[in-house]
């Protein structure tokens, strides 16, 4: 069972495989997401851990201009 940080149970409805992209990122990703009854979607630590080399390499190369 999935639960919030405060211990409240979160209803889930299985998994869904999605193809998606991140803003300003040149690559698309395919990932198996857990579908849950939440107000805002999050990218989990499992995704970040799996793709850390691609993401951190891009952050190092792509340095956005800060105004």
C-alpha cells in the first residue's frame, strides 16, 4: 500500500507505461509509473536513480541563463 509522508493511505490503480519528456531536456523517457489518487504527480527516486547519468550530464552541459 502507498502512503503519504504523514501516514495517510493513498489509493492506487495499478501501473501504466508512459513516454514523456522533461522541459528543456533533449531526450524522451519511457517509464512504468504507479497510478495513484494524488493532486500532483511526482517523479520518484527510482526514476532519478535509474537515469541519473543522463540527467546530471545534461545539467552539466546545459547551463540556463539566470536573469
